């Protein structure tokens, strides 16, 4: 499954639970918070000041 920047974090976690480890490694400790159900990876990266390209590469490997 390819992870895209438009994917909601909640959707990603449901479809690819192993991604949680990567998200936590990047500093996204909010994987279980309610906003993760409505926030895209791109939005979350922006809020957390993360490099979206590096995050996407890590999630797709």
C-alpha cells in the first residue's frame, strides 16, 4: 500500500498499523489523539515542523 500525503493519519494507522512506529520516531506522539482522525499527513507534518518528503519516504519503505 502506498502512503500519500493526503492520507488521514487515522486511515493510515488502520490500514498500516506498523506505521505507528515511524510516526512516533518522527515525533508524532499524537497518533492516538482525536485530531489524527481528521488530519492528513501533510497537515500533521506542517503542524509538527517535519520534513514531509522524509516522512513519506520512511512510511513507504
